[in-house]
C-alpha cells in the first residue's frame, strides 16, 4: 500500500492500484524465480503494474498542474531545508510530495524512492531522459519551496 500511496492522487486510487497489482502478483506467481526474494519480486510487479495503469490512462494526456507555492520575497536564508526535513515525520513529507504536479511526482518517486535511472524512467513513462531529469529538477525545486514556505510561516506564527 505504501508504494501505491506514493503514486496515487487519493487513497481510493491507491486502493485500486493495490488491487490491480495484487491481481497481477497472484496471476504471475508461477513465473517468479526462486532466487529472487518474494518481497523484492512483489514490489517490482506492483511498481510495473502502477506504470502500466499510467500508460493506459496516458491517452487523457496529463497536463502539468502548478500549485501556488507563493512567490517569496522574504529572507528564506534564515531556514535550512535539511533542518526542516529532519523535524518532519513521514506524513508531513508525503504531504509536500503530494502537492507536486502529477508527472513530476511520478518521476520523483521512481528516481528518489524506487531507485530507477532517468533512462529507465523515460522508457517507462514514454519521455526522453532529459525530460525525466527536468521533472526531477522541478520536483526538487517545488519541494524545497514548499518546505521552506511552511517553515517560514511557522516561525512567523511563533514570533507573533
């Protein structure tokens, strides 16, 4: 479920992806090679199932969604992103990741969390390696802005 939540837009979508993935796991149990640990194999099948669902829905042509991360004119140098992330729990970090544009979020998850390379991501999502790198760069920038923006606002509330 953790894998599905990272890629889905809602908990309902995550449940649907999980059900589809488990169906593929059950249908392909006889194809599993014994030398590969079950957990790793199941994880790979689940991720591939999620990517297959993405490809099926690609006809709807995902548009880039931009969220207002507020144009900051404040002195953000007072806050270090690493310090802010260290004080966050997983749910808070996931909240920031969920704010990313859909395609950038997928690339971020595949690269940072699942360990795929840009060439592999490009092949999986039907984009060039350079486009994958651009999406990762955009995701990192948006995450930094989101985390810094929230941290600065918390400091302002405490100061008042």
